[in-house]
């Protein structure tokens, strides 16, 4: 099963390839906009994955709210 992140990365690679071989200015503009959309979505999905990884220890019971409070106070 392919993840949404992998699909967006694959789409971006394909669009970058198309951009490299096209010479039509309007197609190049459209491809650049589509590549920007891919980059935005990839960044969003990567951020979401990072947040989920940070939350996982809480779900597993490895980190408690008092541990977080200690870390926050320690950083001050």
C-alpha cells in the first residue's frame, strides 16, 4: 500500500521530469504551479507525520503529563 506522502512525492518527480522536457511557456507555468502544490502537500504530510510520532509515546503510556511539565520547566 502506497502512502499519501509517497504518492505526492512520486507526482512531484513526474511533474519535475515533465518540466525538464517541455518547452511551452504556458505548460511550464502550469507545471511549476503543480510542483508548488506538491511541495506544500508534502510539507504538510511530513509535519503531520512528525506530530504523530511526537504523540505516540503518550498513547503508549511512556510519557506522562508530569514528564512533559518537567521537560518544560527544565528548558526554562
